[in-house]
C-alpha cells in the first residue's frame, strides 16, 4: 500500500510544518543527535561483515539520545548488548530482504517500542537509500500531521512492521521537494529533525520549559585538515584537545562577524559555542573544555583578558581536579578579546 498524497495535501502538510518549525526546532536536542556520526555509520553498515561491536554500541547509544555518554538506562544498554551478541548470527544468515531483516532484529531485540525503534534504526543503516530513518516518534508525527490535513490514516501506519516504515519513507520523500525550496541542501536533515521533535513534542516542551530553548551549534563538526577562515588564523592553534577545538569553532563562528573579536565577553563566547560545538556533546567534557578554553593551561593564549588575574583563575580551575565545572558562568560579564596572533592582518 502507499499514501498517494495529492498536491493539495502536500501543500497543506508543508504549511503546517512551516508554521510550527521554529517553535519545535527550538526544542530539538542538537547535542544528543549530531548528524556527522550518522553519516559515518551509514557508510560502515553498508558492509555489515566489517561492523565492529563498538560501532553497534555507539550507533544504538546515539539512537536513544546517549551519544558520548555512558549513563544510558538499562533497557537501552540491554538493546545494545543483545544487538552485539546477535550480529555474528545476522552476518551468517546473509539476509537481504528488508522484512526479514526487520523480523530478525525484532526477534532479537523484542517487539516493544525500544525493540522496534532499534530494529528500524539498524534496518535504515543497512538500507539508507531505500528507507528513511524512522521510529515510533517519527511515525507519530506522520500520523498526527496527516490527520490534521484530513487524510484518513490506515491502521498499518501504526504497526511495528515494514509497511509502516515504507509509508513513512513515502511521506518523508513526498514533502522533501517543498522543504528543499526553503532549506536547500539541509532540507533532509531539517525535515528529519522536525518530525522527530514533533512526534515527541509534549515531552520536549516540558524539558524546554525547565531548561530553556536549545541552540544549534554554528560549527557542529571540525576537520583540522580543512579549516578555512578569512579573518583568523586557526592554523596557529597548536593543541588538538577539546578546548582547542572550541577555540577553532569560535574563530570560524566569528568569521562572519570579525568586529566582535575585539569586544567579546566570556558570556558572549559561550553563546557562540553551545553544547555540541565541534562534536563535543558530552556535558562533562564540554564544561571542562570551556574552562580550559579561557585559561593558560598547556600554554594556551587564546584570549586577552581585561582582568589578567581572571585568566590565571581559569588556569587554576582547569588544573584543579575538584574544579568548579560552571566556573565560566560566574564570570560571564568579563571582557576579553581574541589574541592578535590569531587574527589575520
């Protein structure tokens, strides 16, 4: 079966998405779902016989929102353990039929929501050209949006099976051309993120009320071999630790507003470098890197402080094993500027 959406339905659906896009994307947890690892896994899982246990664990941790974190709930950890254990059997069976692959993984991972979502995710990684990334949240978004435009949703769209995943893929790809008109090459990523967020809108709205809106990193991924800046000299950065990554991200972010380099504050820098910048998605690693960024640890000299004593205080915090991980937030109004050695003349 298929959806066979009319142009009027597609237009109405896109209208709903456009109206609600900004609100819901202000709640998307960018640091939990960076796009770069997903791109890499799609390449790796194209050759399932070469997929390692650490790849499976990392991918499934990402899927459940615990990328770069070790505190995933037990049910999620159990899913990863079961998938790793079953992978040799999966390779041995040499399954190519998508329905058979989904059935295999649901048998191993369970027919619960967790099991279906993980099985659908693995199926997507194995067949990304054929099936969009889908889970129960995205399927919920599809059903709710279709219902709003008066499209009668078939029961199959609610099932834990390949039919539902295929319907979602058709739904997604029928909307993509209209998204591309506004969002260009980022249309696929943005539509996927919107549908995930919309399908989980009630929970994310509560989190947003508690913690405030989320911020998409300006530079979410950093390639040291491909740093191009018109106004700054990122090649002068000697280190490659997280603090150095954050400073490189800052220079790239400031490249569009170079005048700000001489009138910065600690708070202003933090605003330009939200969690997830440069691929640093673990909160603990991020907070430590932020403290080290402003200090002189390991001969770093990224900033000129109006109050030089504060620079030394940041260095002391970075070197202290019992450091205050939110130290930088206590000095948000401190005035700083980029060290001239990192500015093009």
